[in-house]
C-alpha cells in the first residue's frame, strides 16, 4: 500500500445511533498512524484512553499494542445450564453467590493445561472490575429456532454469560511495551513484535480459561451443570486471513468470523445472540456491547439524587444485581450505557448480522467486595 494513501475511516451507524464527537476524533487520529489502512467504528464506539473503544483497525506491517489495550483477550463466553426457567429460584441462587472475588482454591495448573505459568495466575477465576460480570440469563425470544438449536441453546434452560479478560496479565504485557516503546508501533518482522505476539497469544488463551473457571465457580454455587456453547474474544490482534502482512486490531469489537456472538446490553437490558455476516468493509467485526454513554467519573453525580444504592440492585426487567461496591454500582448503572436496541438496529441495517435470540438477565454478579 502507498503510505501516502489515507486510511479508510468508517463508522457503522444509523440515524438512531448516538456517538460522541470525541470518539470519532480519536478514530480519525488513529487512522493517521503509520501503516494504517482502515479504522472502523462500531455502533458502540466511545472514547478511550487515547484511542476509541468499539473499533477495528487494519494496519499493514505494523502492530500497535495500545490499540489492543491492557485487557488482552477480554471477551464473552456463553454456557448452557441444566437449570429450567420454570423452576427459577432467583433470590435463593443470588444468596448462594458469595465471594467469587476471592482467590480460587481449585487446581490452577490443571485448569491452565499446557499454558506457561505466570505471576498473575493467582487471579485466575476472578471477574475483575469495570464492566466485567457473570450473568445468569433466560431466553426471552427466539428469532431463529434452527440456528439456536445448532448452537446448543435450549429455550427452556437458563444460560450463563461471562465477560472477563486476562486480569493483571494483560496489563503487565502492555506496561512492558509502553515502558520500552511508549505508544510507538512495532514492525511486524521485528523481534519485539514476535515477543509481543507470543505474550499476547498466551494472555488470550489465559483469558479464555479464566472465563471457564468463573463460569464453573458460579455454576457450583447455584448447583448447575454447564456446557460451553461459545467463547469470543474482543480485545486482540491477528493477521488478516489470507493477508499475513496485514494486522487486524480489535479494541472492544467482536470478530464476525468465528460463529455466533453474544452482544450484551447494560445489566438492566437484554442481550442479543446474533449470527455474524462477515464483511471486509466492517473490519470483519461487530459491536461487543452497548458501549458507554457517560464517563465513569460523571455517572454517580448524575444519578445519586435519583437512586439510592438499594434501587440499583433490582432492574426494570426483574433481575438481581450483586454489586457491593457502591461506586461501581453507580458507574455501571443502565443509564450509563447506550441503548442496546439502537446498536443492534445499526448492525442489522448495515447487513452485518442477524438476530438468533434475545436473552433476559436474571442475576448479574459483579462483586461482593466493597
């Protein structure tokens, strides 16, 4: 590619999509990085630390670790449980979900299998802060029964969605890069790039195991058996299929090339299980969630006069929220997020996916620790 050719900048949006000007400016600034071929914002695009969240970036012969971020491997895993919706015991199960934030007392080495040990393995099986969660869900609506059956999800049975990543491991990898190179990229044939990719791939695999251990801890607490249905990473970089010199960075963008994807809303709204329709002009990606509408630091001031903490542990959909950190309870309030229905509508309008089913929250676990 001629280096003088400007990168393509695109935002997937509809008339209903609200996207901050700051996020678009960050997207455009990122598109000017050396080697950049395309910068594509999803409908959940929102400002991040220097570069936007909810975007895919295609770059030629350059890796940019800061475009992946500190939570390498963060993603969504979905499991089918053997619990029946008609036998729902919401409050009893919620009370059994005690301190999942404590260190897991299971076989860490066994869970990691052949993955190399790291100094962050003690945090395996913990959810983390921010917007991470484990959520028991019910199938609210089925749009494609055949596709739902092919995935293995049974409408009468509850499912478990886990959103978490590589915890301190990903942070340490980004920190090491920043200490050595600041925000500069890496030539893809350099020794530094090879080292970063080896550590990146380890963190992606570690995060997948982490979600599985979290799911197992949640299920054990409520007496459920699990079958994993899917696990999709939305913070990563990979060589573009068929074009090894091009690198596709995703920061808060789900791949559209790995089968069905769950796109969650806020803790007080529905999640969507969708079948991607991959398109090159959308960076082979989809939105990864609703996307923040308000900055974390602004949310409590906006809501503290409207809601007491007790008001925020029950949602309009009848679900329970387990979050004993009051600051986080406000920061993650449904009002702080964009409308998931408008995000999905923009994806549908752009021809990027079709809806398989809609999932209703039952119990959302964030933290028992203040």
